[in-house]
């Protein structure tokens, strides 16, 4: 069974995404956060309703809140949702 989205799970997901999928986070900022001029972004937290990013936009750090299309049930749902979002974002970018 997958873990519920707790602050500890959020930290684990953020660490993994920031270390291994920085390109995906930047794409989330550009496509879902409407920060088309972002040059970098980090995932700062995730909860069942959405994710928070710190994006570099025009030389300034901007906080972005990106809602999910459904409340996340657990960490596996988060994993699948983030994958689906990056695939959809690649088609839009």
C-alpha cells in the first residue's frame, strides 16, 4: 500500500523530483504555472490538492501554486499524476 501524503512524504517527493527531474519541474512552472519565462524551478512541497514551486522568473524567485485535477489519494497517486502532468505539458510546450 502506498503512503498517505504527509509532510515527510512531501519532503521525499520534493527531494527526488528536485534531484532527478528538474526539467519536469521547470515544465510544470511554464505550462501549469503560466510562468513561460521561468529559467529554473524547484518543488517546495506537495499536498493532496496541489504542489508549490519556487520558480526563477525574470531574475526573481516567484512562488507558484499548481492545483491537481483531483485530490491525491497517496504517494502512488502522486507519482502517477506527476508523470501524467509532465507528459501532457510536453505536448503543450
